[in-house]
């Protein structure tokens, strides 16, 4: 099934919501694994999102301008003796997209209320 | 990182390196670095939570396998309209048949343990003497073989489904099932190796207990490999029927798998009836199915198209 142009997949909404949640918890930026863990915790899932699914979704969101990314300073990674992280952050457009999804989800309930009020 | 964590990391990074092969260096390095970082952070989490290395291996392997379709779609999207690879259908199928010969040999090479009580002690000591690197390499190799068989099944179905959806579906299912069984056999062997180390390190009643458990795993490994082998041989027969029907290879080639099936079937019936057969009779039957794969693969890869057309009386109706 082909999705509507501009529509977000559930994994993409999950990433943006988790990214915003991390932002509120003082982590302005997140790396791929942190995102996979956050999604697992939020959804109460047993397993982490697959690599392919996660990084493909992150790339799609970045291409659409809903996320921005940068590679961290190699010196920080070297100091902590670990591989470099690619850090992502949700952009203002990303936050607006999540807001729009939340509003559209409430639309059927509002329409029902309007219908009931009219009758 | 522990040995098993290193294997898990190599599986994830090896797969990333495989599906990014041929892309621009910058894109390739970025994807591989991102996966390496993810696996490293994942491992650190596991260590912090003081969980077992096997859990980490399972989790990483599951994330790799579940992500394969998305990785392949990503790869296709990356190249987009630039991709203009026109490999003739016959060459793809020929290459896949030849690849199956190699995969068949690797899959069966895991077997051959002497599970008889008298010789089993030596098997365990021999395995325990091998270094961690050899075991890790072996496990990685087996994981790749299993995944490659699944991919070969999918690729054969994709290329042959227009000729015969039913036969290509049966063959692909058999090859993919062999792939799954090869993965299971690889995992069983890893446990078997751990038990071999424990056997050598222990003594007394515990050692006897470990020996019994290890024999159980060795027998399970042998049987799993046998099941994978049977699935591959049966798939080869189905492919031979399909190739013969569709005149992809000369019709006379079908004689090889027919003889193979007759030898194997006859041997199994004779054994069931209590006859004491020489082992090489059964092996020669199995070997003939591999011979068909080699000849058919080479024919499809290298024979002139005109030859194939001359050999073909016309495509049969799809089942």
C-alpha cells in the first residue's frame, strides 16, 4: 500500500514524539541507539527497533527537514573511547508535524461532538 | 567486548558493509559508522544491566535480520534512477545455482562429529583446543551462510516466478528453510563449543553430565544439518524440473537429478529394509544433485543464448 504524500508513518511519528520527549528531559540531541531504546520504553515493547527500519526512518525525516543531524566532535568520542555518534534533533518543523498529527487524531472525536450537538 | 559481543558486532557491521557496497565512500562510511556506534552503545547498555552476552547477540542479530528489507529498500532508493543494471535473467539464475553449490557444501561441513560414546571425548577436547578467533569466525561464517541461503531462495523466486510460480515457490521455500536450519545449526554448534570448553575444565560427575548434554547438542546439530541438506537436495530437484520444463538448460540434463533421486530413494528404501549399504552409494546420489547445479549454473552463465534457444523446444505453460 502506498502512503499519502506528506503523511508520516507510525515509526516516524514515534521517532519525533520520542525525540521531543528526550528534548524535554534535557537531552537536546539523541543518537540512533538512544532513540531505539526510547521508542522501546515508550511503547513497552520487548525488542529494539531494527537497524534498517530505524536508520531508514531517521534519514527520511531528515530529508523532509523534520530532523537535523550532525556528527559529534571526534575528540569527544576518542576521549570516551567509543565510536563517534551521529546526533539528531527534532526541528521546529518536526515539532509542528507531531502537533498536526495529534490534532488530526482528535478530529473524528470533535466531528462526533459537533454532530451530536447539532442533533 | 566479549567474544560473542564481537561476533554480534561483526555481523551487524558486516551486513552494513555488504548492502552499502558500491555506494559513494562517504555514504558508505557514514552508514557503517552509525551502525558501529549503535552496536557499541547497545553493548554498553547490556554490560551496565549485567545481562549475558548471548542476550546481546540475539538482540543484535534480531535487529539486523528484521531490518534487512528496510536496508535493501534504502539501498535501492539511494541509487534510484541511476541503477541501470541489465544482467540477463539466465546469468542471474546461473550465478545463483553456482552459489547454491558453495552454500550446500558450507552448510554440510558443520556435521561429521563422532557422536558415538567412545570417540566423543576426543571430539570435545579437539573443539575446546581451538581458539576463540576460530570459533567466532566459524559462527560468523555460518550466520552469513544461513542469511545467504534465505537471500538465494528469495532471489530465485523473484527471477523464476514468472516461469512457474508454484515450482519456484516450492524451491525458494526449501532453500529458505535450509537457510533457517543452517542458522539454527550454527547456534547449536556455538552452544556445543561452550559445552566442550566446560567439559575440559570440569571433572568427575559434572564432567559426565556435561558430556551427556554435549552429545545431545551434537546429535541435534547433526540432525539439523541433515534436515537442511535434505531441503536443499529436494529444492535442487524442483529447480531441475523447472529448468527442464522451461528449457532453460538442455532437457537431457534432467537425467542427472533423476539418477540422483533414484540412487538416494533406492538407498533409503534398502536401508529401511535392513540392507547394509556402503556410505558412498548415498553420497554419490547427493553428489549428483550438486553436479546438476554446477552444470546448469555454468550453462546458464556461459552458454551462448543461441544454444539455449536451439535446446529449447518452447516454453511450457506455467503451473
